[in-house]
C-alpha cells in the first residue's frame, strides 16, 4: 500500500470522534472536489447524522433513501434532492458494519464525475472509517458509551416532543380541513393531502430514528450468540442460550454494552477447571435488562476475579450493577443489570453540584484534593480513560473551563 495512503488514514483515524468526518472531507477534497460532506451511520446510537462543510438545510431523513438504495462497494454518482433542492452528489455505502453506513459528498453542479481510481480510494477510506467507528460501538468502550447514553437520551426526548407537537398540530389541521362547513372543496382536498403527507413524513422520521437508536432484543441476542459460539467451538464446554422476548427493543447502547459485558464474563468463566456447561440468558423487565452467565463450575468466582476493568466501567457509565451468586461445587451466576434508560435529571437544581452523579461527585472530591487522573483511577478502581470522561462531564455540567474552577465550586459548597 502507498505510504501516503497509510499516512492519510492515520491522520483521519487519529482525530477525535467528532472530527473524523471533517478530516475525511478535507482529505478527499483534492481527489473529489466537494463543498460539504454528510454521513448517516446506523451503528452510532448517539450521533448517527453528522455533517461537515456547506450542508445547510440537509437532514438525515433526506439521506435515508440513499442509504436504503446504496450497495456496499459500488459508489453512486448522480442527483439527489438534498437541503430542499437538487444536488450533485457522490454517495458511498460501506458494508463494514451489520447495518451499513453512508457517506455523501455534495458536489458543485456540473462537476466532472469521479474516475475509477478516485472512487476506489473514497470507498476504501470510508470502509476504514466505518470499521473504526463501529469498533467503539461494538466494544461499548466506556467513553463512547457515556456519550451515546447522554446524546441518545437527549435526542429521544427532543425528538419525541417535536414529533408529538408536530403530529398534534397536523391532526388538528386535518380535522378542520375535513370539516363539511368549508366551501372550497378543492382547497380543502389539496390541504388535506399536504397535511397527510407531512404526518407520514413525521412517522417515517420516527421509525428511522428508532431503527438507529434501538435494536430488537431478539436480533441483539442473536448477534451475541454469533460472537459466543466461536469462543467454545473447540471446547468441551457446552453453551446453552436463553434468548429474551423477541417482541421488544433495546436502546442500542444497552445492547452493545450487554454483548461486550457478557463476552468479558464468559472469558472469566472459561478460565475455571471442571466446567462442562455454561448458560447465557437475557431477561427483559419493564425498565432493565438482566444479562446472566451461569456455569456449573466450582462456584468460587468472586468480585476480585472480575477486577476493576471495562466490565465495571461499562456498568458504571450506564448506571448498572453486577450481581454474583456462588454455590461451592455447584457453580456461579453473574448477572449484569442494565437500566434501559438513564435516570431523569432533577428539576431546577439549587446548586450546580446537584446536577452531578454519585460517581462524578467522588471524582470531583479527588479533584478538589489536587489528585491527578492516575491517583483517582487507583482510588476509585476505574480506568484512567473513564476518569477523563467523568472529568469532562463534570466540567460541562458545572459550566467551568478547568479542574481548578471545578475544585473551587466544590470547596465553596462544602
């Protein structure tokens, strides 16, 4: 591979997650000139729709048909209705993830079509970027998981409020227009058709958002099963599976986290001697998912064997917990309990500190003592990356720009 291509890829992937699209666009601009770029990444629960450059008026709803029609590995060049007008575009679909991802480059009218070499480069870089971003989702890294939970909850609340208000207004409009007291039948019919189409658009947008932000429980568990079977393919240990109610859906971040946690727990379980059977099952309650790993081993696994790694970090980010039940000589059951939604934020906090969670208060207390990230990591038994994300959340919630300002607020409240 051309060293320049490797350098280019490194420059793109080394950017913060929210800066990757802009860097990709800047990299491709000399190869395929364009004025703006947009992506619709169905693996990303917290911000599936991103833009860079001149993309005013562009919406994720407009990109959805391009994603649905796209064929991985076959970039498409043509005209699409985007931002309220017909635009020349290059649309690239990646099959590097289970549900595909779309990159759209907005081109100047009359721009010369990209050649085969340019299309090959764009496809390769988009596949690489998509695979990179998907890893954060699939592995449910604690930092990405925290951003996913916060942004997904916010988007869901705002989207639900806007959609409900829009639907209510349009429904009222329909009832008026359908009234027999209106004289202008033609005007009434035309307005009724327009309002009905708008209602359908709202509903389609809500379905699209659910498709990105949620995952059917049955499909989520089947993906887990596909990941677990190779782990025991050549092992004498028998894997038993207990799927959840397939008629319900899970938040995508919860599904990703549950799979990652179960994989990690299974690796711990398989280190035991005298094991013949492992049962993995999910149970969905009204407000939580219980992902259990049960074995018939010696029954001696304890909290120390789990350690302070990413299992606890992921649970901490989502407000979950790990339950361990052991019966000597009969086996161990480890159950990850994951809330399906983040707790509601308190209304009208009297002081900025009341907006912080329990773990954030603990981290802030160490900041006030002047401790660095490594010391905080050791004291709270969490990874340094999790400490960094807690610190970033603390600064954002308190509206301050430094650790010192945050510490000053803590001392003032003490």
